C-alpha cells in the first residue's frame, strides 16, 4: 500500500488542490456572491502554496531514490513518483496562477 501511495502521491496532491480550489471558490460564491472574494483568494493561494510545497517534497524524495535504486521495480516506481509529482507541480501552479498573480 505504501508503494501505491508513493507512486500516486503527486496525483493525490493534484486532486486535493483541484477539489479544494473549486470548493473554496464555490463556497465563496454561495456565501458572498463573488467567487473572487478576498477570503477565497487567500484560501486558494495558501492551498496552492501548500500543495506546491508537497509536490516539491515528493520530488526531493523520489529523484534520489530513482537514481540510487538497485532494483528495477524500485527504480520504476521512484521514476513514476517523480514524474507524477512533476506533473502535479505544473498543474497546481497552473491552476493557482490566477490567484497568485491577482492584484
């Protein structure tokens, strides 16, 4: 089970960010009538920074494992985890870019 969580860690972070960002914006829209209310912008911004940090941590964990693994399966799993974390980092930053560049 730990191998699966390691392999899918980046995609899990991306899922959390996706659901969290749209959940915060939807809640702000229902409560205030504006999806870009100040609280929602701060919430999504903090969520984006936290998820990007989690992706960087996963990359920092997976890349050395991929380089030093003696077993082919371990190398494959670590490489897959690094690829997933890299794609997740790209997606999280892309989704959070409007909030991070807001006035």
